[in-house]
């Protein structure tokens, strides 16, 4: 099972050879956390619930990633009400 990355090490991953592993935290409200990673040709976004991967995707821009995450979080909000989700995005 994939686990959420450690938020403290997201600015630069010192243990890898790739200097472009910076993650942007787009959403962080228990139990969900969403990240975006700039791959230089697209943005990869991931959503974790309780540190377990529940959804991932890619977008051409950071704004498109934010829109996608907002859409997925709205779906998750319908399944389990959490009024903080809409406010955080």
C-alpha cells in the first residue's frame, strides 16, 4: 500500500538523485492530504486519506491540478460529510 509522503521532506528529497521532487501541498485537512508534483511536462497530483493513497492523476497546469483535486474532494465529501473540505479548497 502506498503511503503519503512525509510533509517535512517535501521541499527537496535529499535521498534521491532527482532534484525536482518538490511537492506542493494543495490540501491538508484530516483525514485527507493532497499533493502536486511538477514533472516539468505535467503536474502529478495525489490524494491520501489517513496516509493511504486513494486517488491520483495528472494535469497540464497547477491550476488544473487544483481543479481536479477540488472535484475529487467534492465526491469524497458526498460519501462522507466533511464541511472543511470546500472551505480549504
